[in-house]
C-alpha cells in the first residue's frame, strides 16, 4: 500500500473515532442505565469498535514515514489503547468476570472472532531496538563471566563393590558375544540362499512378469487417483494450490517495500530531529524577548486587578501547581457541568483518563491534517511551519518558568512596599532533596542478581505461539446459566490487555487502571511458564525470578531478605519494563507447610513482598506474575490480597486441541496428511494439556520418522500409545479449580449477580447512606 493509501486508512480511523467521541462525550451527560444487560451491551459495542480503530491505527503508525504525522498517530494510538483497557476494566466490574463473550455484537457489526484479537503494537520493540540489544549484550557477557568463574566440580571416582563391577563386565561381554553370533547367523543364511538358487523356468518368468506388472499398474493407478483427488480438493477450495504455498513475487515485493519504509522512517526522523534543534534555537533568539515581555505585563495586570478587587496582593501559584499558567487556566463548560451535576441512581460510565486527550488529538487531526494539501510534499518530509507552532509552546513554557521566578521576587517587593501593615513574609517552600549516593553501578547489581539466579534471560517465544481457538459456546452457555470455562484464545486476549499493553507503553501504564500483580492458576502443562516468557519477549521486559524454591537459602536473615527485595525492585525500575515471576505462588501462602518443604522456608516472602508491591506506582512499569498449579493449598484471603487479577487457565477444548495437534506436529517437522485424522486425535486427547501434546509429539515425530513419511505417512494410531501412558487432567480436578475460583472476590460477585442478590443488596446500601446523611 502506498503512503496515500495509509493516509486514507488514517482518515477512516479518525472518522470512526470522532463518531465514538461524539457518543461518549455528548452535550448533556446521559442518564444512568438501570438494566445491567443493556449497559453491558453498550460497553461491549464500544469495546469492539475501539479495537477496530486500534488495529487500523497500529497499521498506519507502522507504515507512515512522515515524522510529524507519526507523532500525532502515536498519541492517538496510545489514547485508544488506554480507552480499550478502561472499557475492559468496566466490563469486568459490571459482569464480574475476566472473560466476555460477544457473539451478538460481532454479528451486528459483521465481524469475525479474529477481529477481536488484540494486536501487539510493533513499536514496543522496534523503537527500543538499540536499547534491547545493548541490554541483551550486557546480560550475555555477565552470563559468560559467571560460567567462567564457576569452577567445575572435580571428577571423583565413585566407590563400587567387586560384585557390581563383575556384573557390569558380564553384561558387556554377553552383549558382545550376542552381536557376534547374530552376525555369523546372518552370513550363514545368506550363503544358504546362494546355494539354493536354481535356473528359473518359462512359467516362473511369466508369473514374475505378471506380478511385477500388477504391482506397477496398481501403483500408477493409485498415483493418478491421488492427483485427481488433490485437483478436485483444490477446485472445491478445500485445499491450497501448491503454487500459492511458495512466496509469490507480490509478497516478496511487499516485504522489500516494508524494509525500505523502515529505512525511510529512520532517515526522515533524523532530519526532523535536526530541524527541531535549529528551529527551537531560532525561535528562542527571535521571539524570546517579546514572549517574556508580554507574560510580565499580563502577570502585573493580574496583580493590580486582584489588589483592586480584594484589597491585597495575591499569593503567586507554586511551580508544582503550574505557576503563572494556573492564573489564566479556565474550566471548560463540560468540567463545570460535571461538578454541578448531581448523582443519579443506576449504572453509568466511570470517568476516563484518556477521552480528553483523544478529543484534543482528534481536533489536531481535523485542524491540521484532514484537509491539508500535500501535493508538494510527495516524499513526506517534515514541515517547518508545524515545527514552529509546536516549539513555540515549549519555548513559552521555558520562558514562563524564568518569568515566574522574576515575578515572584517582584511581587514580594510590591508587598513589602505597599502592604507594610500586614508584613512581607515570604514563603520558602523550596525543599532540598537529599541526594542518595549509590556506591554500586547498575552493571554490578545485575551481575550479582544473575549470579544468584534472580535475573534470567527470557525464552524466545511470542504470545501468538500460545495457540487456541475462540470459545464459540460461551454466549449460549451463559444464557442457560452455565459458566463456561475459558478457551486458550481467551487467556491470550486477557494477558494482552492486562500485561503486554500496559508494560509496552509508559503513557498507557501511567493513566490506565493500574494492575500490579496477576496470578495464573491452572493444571500443569497448560502453558503458564510459556506465557511469562511471551510477555517478556513482546514488551522487551526483564525477567526476575523470586520463586520460593529459587530464593531458598539465598540472602539469609531479615536484613538479607530486605536487601534482596530492594535490589530486585531497584533494578526492575531502572531497567523497566520488568516482570517479576513467582513460580508455585501458592507455596508463599501455604495453609500448612509440608514437612519436606519446611527447610526451604517457602513462606519467607509472605510479609515483605506485599509491602514492596504497595510501593509500585503508575510510573513504574513493573508487573508481578505468579503461577500456581495447586492454589487450593494456599490461604485464599492472603493470595487474593496479593494478586488483584486471577486468571484461570483450563485444559484446552476440542477446537484448541485440533489447532494444537496440527501446528505442533508441523513445527516438529511432521506432515499432516489425510492419513492423519486430526479430528479423532483431538477427540481422544480430551483432558490432556498442550505440554502433554508436545511431549507425545517429540517422542513420535523423531528425525528418523520424518525421513520415513514419504513412504509411511503419520497416523493418529501412533500417538495413542504414548498418550495413554500420561495421566490426563480429570474432570474432578477442573471442577475443584472452578469451585476454588468461585471463592475469590470476583467469583463471589459473579455468583451473587447470577442469583440476583446484588440487586437486592443495592437498595439496602442506598437506604443506609441516606440514613447517615
């Protein structure tokens, strides 16, 4: 697609966004909705529409080369991401579930389940590529240094009894003699065959010829039938034409065009940065004096007006509050209406931290870019006039700070001269910050954490590698008052929203609903560890391991524990985004510690880690993720207090198992032919996790087996025997997990809402509030 095409795509996304903003920010605030179902439908509709705009803007930002357009698109894209997270948070609070099923919304908007997939913005990694490479290099060097300094364990000869030694020698000797006898027997059989061979007669030759012809004709006919069958399947659209499986010239051209676009983006950005510096210096020299003079006159006029109105000079606003900019700030009608409006009973949207920014950025698009004539800017370079407008505001802000200092002094002098009866006490609120001296460098801290095994490199897996199908029965089951188990696709979506998007963008993390800790609970093998590594890879985050088994015996004592947590959280903030992983999170909150684990002291972090968690603020892109295979053994109150979000990961459903078998076999090097019945394999593997499937596939699809596929294709029967040796996740285990989840705060709210208790409790609470008033 050309730059013009991406500009049109941007215009379409902005049109859809302006319609949404008109709905969300009406002239008069909407009346609260009393019907919970209707209110949720409205939320779901907004959520889906924002996701479509998100997908369009992400594509535009990745391909547009104009540096100033990219900045506007980036600001709008981050705002849309933030609004999606806000709507998700509202849907969770109104439906009391982490998973939502919106089949009716998809049907109304004529969309497919794939359109609900949350895209991971490519700029998360591309714009931090150099930083990530340097960090990776640093960690690699530290790991090499650790490997070199670690002295290998000396090889010690183990004591062995004489009987055991004789037994090993006997086994080896018997095996050697057996191989020798087998070789001699084979040679003698070959010699016997040679002597038995006789001259074939005419009948034998004719019979052999007929046999060969029969086999050859059968082979050729089967081959022709197979070709006809494949052609028929291609004609019916049931199979892909082989010529389309190879990258066509158009795809290759598109890939090269994308690479050249990236180079252009970098070149245009470099020119833009140089122009920013030169234009800023020019404006500061030419217009700086006039701006300063105008500001001083306006502030003096304010002093005099306040003196005339109140009889005394005002207090000058502090720098932390905005300085003189606060003097001329006025509230818009919308803000005034919000303050005056009285609360009505019912459900209404929570205040948004992103809508005002989106409205402002949308106005910038309509004022500057919507109808802009760019016929003379074919190469899509930056425009100097726009830089001047942007930089002028920045220079005004710089000058305002200096002018404020001068005017504070001038105001103090005026007060001393005129208000002698009141005295001229000046406030000295400037607090000196104590500089904390750090003796250790970041590299030394990282080295110590790597040596202790607390800082690790994430495995190279992506979120899209966590394969699973959409839950098609979710809406139907809920309509029949049955709570469905989420699909693997739902789990992937939720983690994109709760972990990847906030960690990837500083702006989004600061303003979106803050999520500090997530617990992934599910049976062994469902992919909890893989998801941790995928989050790190998608966002370029560092991985810290504070699992009870990993920290056992390290940094002993209370002071050692405090130092360990201080180091981990300090490095995590300095190298943000960061993920702190706690494997077997239930061990930290055991109801009763097992005897075999008492020496490891698994509850060591129970008191101190929640304290460190409270210190995480919006500007800290640090996320704690716990994984648990047995959450039932933990104290549920303490666990839920630590983890604000609990994600239940189930065993895969039938659709997910079909996708997993197909793709995992291909990934291992196997061919999925008609001989391999994936549907039957998915049916009999009910209860088995993706980890079990990987284990079975690795045992069957070996290098030797892949070489035999041309003559002997893979069949479903080959996978049955190794699958039968593994214990599946039984229905009872899954039900126990569901019952445990029902005891969590969100699970309790869901049950209350389903039974109608919440609606009964709401009027009682309102009556109590009125009584207190």
